[in-house]
């Protein structure tokens, strides 16, 4: 397509130095770089606008396709056909029977019913004392120093 090799670049550089001169070359290259940057920005803006237009057209096509699929829905016709022949269920239906109240169970021997309230939880030491096992804590007598040792 458009192929420039190193030999062509060298010839362009030599001709540019001869025509423009070494004194003006930095200013010319700076202006050339700014112009190339402006052209690139314009090309990018144009490309972004084209991509946005394509995205919008694709969204419009998808919206039309979705509306077409809704209009061509075979279940929609069935729904309308069945809907006219059915009678409302609420007018003829009997109300559901109410559940019978639960009977209160009698507590087993030695136990009492708590009526929704639970007894406060016992601590580990209280449970151990109730079982007769030694607790993790030493009593005051055990802490006292022994005499005559």
C-alpha cells in the first residue's frame, strides 16, 4: 500500500534540511507534529461518532425486533382466546376451611409448661455444682494458705 523504507526517509530528511535549513527545522517539525495531532484527534472524533451512530442503530433494530417478537407471540392469541371463555374463580369458589385450633399438650410428670417463656440459662459452674462435679473456680477455703506445712 503506502510503504516507506529507511532509504526513502533518509532522502526526505536530507532534502528537508537543504530546503528548510537547519535553523528553521525544529520550528517546522514542531508545527508539523501539532498538525498531525490535530488530524488524529479529528479522525478519532469522527470514528467515535460513527461507532455511536452504529450502536444507536443496533439498539433501534433490537427494539424493533423485540416489538415484532411480542406481536408475533403465539401464546398471546391463546391467552386472549382462553381468557374470554373462563369464568372468574373467585365468584364460585368456596372459602378454604380454617385450620382447627391446636390442643395444648399436657406436660410430662415433673415438668411444667413454660407458656412461651424459657428459663434463664444456667452458667457452667451452676450446672457443674448441680451435678456434684467440681467447678473450674477454687473456693475461698481452697485459696487460703495452709498452715503447718
